[in-house]
C-alpha cells in the first residue's frame, strides 16, 4: 500500500476519485524459505534429553555424583567423553537426566504353588518288626512333587507306647529318612513307633535362627512298626509280629 501511495503521489488521506489512473508496481518476488536441516535420530534424542551442569567439588567422586542424580557412572562418563572414572575439582560435567535409573517399585508378592498331595509311604511296610540287631531303620516315601528351595518334607515319628510320649520331628529334602539310634527303646520291650510325612514350606526364622515352617500339603497316612530294645548287658526278648493298622 505504501508503495502505491508513493508512486502515485497520493495525499496523506489517500483520496481516490472515480476514473483516477493509478500506477501499480510489479510485485517484488518473495524468496522461498531455506529448507530447515532435519536432525538425525541421535541428535533429536540428545536434544530431547534433559540435562544439568555440575561443577565437581572437593572430595567428589564420579560414583557419588552419579548416585546423587540417580544415573549410572557410565552415562556421565560417556556423555562427557571421560577416559576413566577420575574427576577433578572445578571440572564441569553435564548430567544426562534422561538416563536416570528407574526407582524400583514394591516387590510383587509371589503366589505360592498349590498344596502338594499326600506323600505315598513305601518302606518299611505297615506293621514291620525290628529288633535290637537293627542298628538303623530307613523310612522311605514317594515324591509328592518337585520341592522349591524353601520347601522340605516334615518327618514325624512318635513312640506311642512310651509313657513320656517320645516324639521326633525332623526336616529333609530327600525322600528317605534314617531314624537315629537315639530313638531306639532302651528297655527289653517292643515299642510301637508311628510315623508320617508331609510337605512344608519355610516362611521365616525364629529368634535362634531356626527355620519356621508352615504346612504346604496334605499329610500321608500314618504307618507303624515295632522296635525292640534292651539295656546294655541284657538279652533282648523276641519281638512279636504286629498286625497292620487299617
């Protein structure tokens, strides 16, 4: 508009009248905008990464700086082109906050496996008889499944004929257990020993550091066997044959 006013000597009010001839200058060619350089994916990623500058203080270490900003040592080293992990006082570092290590959330509670079936007892047969000559008695059962690292078999053995209700509870990861000789009767009478097995799972430890177990499956049917003992120097009496318990 200003060009039309000047070239036609129009007054300040730009008064126009019907029939007035105006000289219209040719339009000035407008140069095309220069193409904008397209960033590479690496440059675009770097540009999008939030960064802060940090000046190394006395007694600073690269590991301490990385921990303060929750980034890895390798990120700071690579971003600043450091040949190693050594930094010096007054050195300027760029901290790439986009490389911050995610803060771990709460550990999900693992779902315990389904209960194990009752183990199938194998040996000794129900009602078997053992004498003083039997130094060891081996209890065996079929596997109830693949136990986890915190699981075991609980073996319960009790002397049902002992007036003090002698009982033993022990834990093994194998499918057999050798009854200790300390459980053998010390009189010359046959004792009825009852035993069963079940899978258990450790959930904690007590004040003395011993594992605390909870039931992880069904208990097996109980079996019995007789075991005759005798005091030192005495002659053991014959052991009667037991009728298997239904």
